[in-house]
């Protein structure tokens, strides 16, 4: 199987930066994978997302080398427009994502489709379906400017989902949301996972990462320090020394394994923990 996305020996330095952000990053991501990117603040998670979406080098300049490939074709050589319906990008701050020119949520969601030149009838159906799927019927006629942060984030996600991109890059979508808003966003992420989208998620809420991601790529000191299954990575105590927290159940499992009885496998989600401790 060929990878959907690939980086080969990527180096990058921002134009105004003193140091490189990346010194030789390589990985392959396959269709339907759900990869979470972790690493301490400033380790380059957002930069990595921006390179994959082509925002670097198109909007944000610097010195970029190595191969960055979408289905084997160079991403930096593609225009941002060409990439728009293939890679959806959901920003940390939904206020940036907002078009700022549409007067209702309905029109806001239709905006991206208009730009793709989708015929009107198909567009109406797609917007209706998306609103239903994300359960935001109550927001339909509201002005985007009067929405709360959580509502804006859901609308921002809706406008991306409406374009139905096979790949989604989601950068800390819940960092500005309360627990209820966070839960609502993860309900949507769950739907996307069920649709077998290829998902790249940056998220600090590690219990959610443990539950949804199938793989974790951890950045540290300009390189990839760990790349493995979620359970492999989130069961390692040393991960915490690199600015990534462990799920509560993993911490409990590690403590139990050291102090009570050695466990074959450290649990990273609750169901695993229940199975392990039931014996
Ligand atoms: N536009 C820019 N120009 C110059 N340097 C930048 C720019 N954006 C980010 N940086 C620097 O590049 C490094 C990586 O930043 P990046 O935002 O990718 O990290 P991050 O892992 O997403 O951090 P956070 O967890 O805070 O979101 C940091 O040292 C940051 O200061
Ligand atoms: Mg970031």
C-alpha cells in the first residue's frame, strides 16, 4: 500500500528564526490512520501541520528541504487551491477560520463549496447534510459573529467537512473550549474516524488522544523521538519528561506494575484497564 502522506528527511527554518525547527523528519501516513502529533510547546507541531497543508512555504516562508508528498506528489509544488479539497485544515482558533463575510452559519458552511465551484443544488444538499450530521440545526440562521467559541469551532469544522476532504489536519481544536465544548468536538472527530478519514490531530488532552488515535508521532529537539502505536507510546513513563502527559490509567498501570505486580501490558484506555485488572 502506498502512503497518503510522506515526509522524507525534511529540514525547515523560518525566515526570521535563528534555529531550525526540523532537522531531518521522516514518516509515512497511510489511508485511514489516525495520527496524533505530540511534543512540548514550540516543538514544531503546528509547523509540521502547516508544511503538510502547503501553508509553508506558500504563506509562511523559510528554508525548506526534503520531500513532502501527497500520494507521491510534491506538496510544495501544488497550489493551496489544489490542496483545499484534499486536505482539510482545522485551526486552533476558530476565529481565524471564519470567513468574516457571511451573514449566516448556513452561508458560512456553503462558502468553501462555492469556492470549489460546486453546483448550487449539490451545494444545498451538502450543507443540509453537514448541518444534520454535526447536529447544529439550531445555529443554521445565526450570524457567525454571535456564536460562542465552541459553536464557532463546530461551524469551522462543518465548513471543512462539507468539502469532504479525505485527509484532515486538526490543530488543537479544543484548547479554547470548556469540557462540554471539548466533548462536542470529539463527538465530531469520532464521526470522522468512523468515516475512515485520514486524520492528523494535535491535542494536549491526552485521555482523548489515547481513546481516538491509533498512532503517535512525538517531536523533540527538531526530530521525531517516538513514532509508534498509541499504546506503545503512551505506556512509556519517559514520555512525560518530554512534555507529553500520560493518561490517568497508564499512570496507574505503571505504578501498579512497579509496586504491586508486573503487568504484561500497561493500559492506556479505561476498557484495557478493566480487562487487565479483572485478570
Ligand atoms: N511564523 C513564525 N516565524 C518564526 N518562527 C516561528 C513561527 N511560527 C513558529 N515559530 C517558532 O517555531 C518553533 C515551532 O513552533 P510551533 O508553533 O510549530 O510549535 P508547536 O509545537 O505548535 O507549539 P505549541 O504547543 O505552543 O502550539 C517555535 O520555536 C516557534 O517560536
Ligand atoms: Mg501549535
